[in-house]
C-alpha cells in the first residue's frame, strides 16, 4: 500500500504551512497577523483554484484581490460550505461579474454567494447535470473564472459514503459496526 502522502514535503514560513504534492501548492494559513494578511493576499492573488468550505456569514477575504484570470491561467472556485441566504464565502458581486457559474441544484441559487445571480443571468450556465449533458462550458469564456456552487444533496452524500466504504474495504481499514 502506498499512501498519497508518501511523496509529500512540507515547510513552515511566514505563518503559512505549505505542502507540496503532485506539483500543487496547498496553502493553509495558520496566523492572521499583518504578515499573515500579506501572505493571504499574495496566496489569493496567485491561486488558480479556490476551495471554499466554510459556513461563514461574509466572504473570507477581499475578492477585489482576485482577477478572473490569474498570472498562470484561468481560475476556478468550488463553493461548498455556505448553504443559507445569510451566508456567503464568495462575494456575490464577484460571482455575478466575473464567474461562469454552475450549481448542483437550482436551490443553490438561493444562497448568499449567488444572491446577485438568477436563472436568466448571462453568466449562469445551469446545473452540473445540464452542463455535462449539453457538453460543458463553452471554450469561449471571455476571461471569466468558473464557479461551482454546491449546497449538497442527499444523493451526493450517499455516493460519497459508498465510495469511502469501498475504499476502506479495499484497503482493509476501518471497523464494521452492525446496526
């Protein structure tokens, strides 16, 4: 058995923990001092992929730091944490103005991140199922970033749990509990 972490290296610098694996830098901010804020801004300005997974009432950082296109290419955002009209991980105006948006379900349009977007918005692509069925996002993105908003559905939870159980059985880990 080989763990995915076997080939990783780590370092701690300026309040950030960086893990390097498969040519991807993953930045986890461990302090929010003035230096930490500068490091966060630098990381945000240079990131290509954002995974937002918190239930916060306001955006996690200043989205004015983010251009739709990074220095090294297009940007993509996964928003999976906020699920209420009062919560917003990503600035709703940034989403409206700079992102082509796909949702897991149409109910996702009611969360705070998407409050400035609706079904008729030019930048709204539709559901993930529709995008996959209709051939995805056009290659002519006009410098827009892509945004996938998932508020979660029961079927996603069931499929994820099933895959975790299959992997645990394959790796012979975990404890089987009879219920």
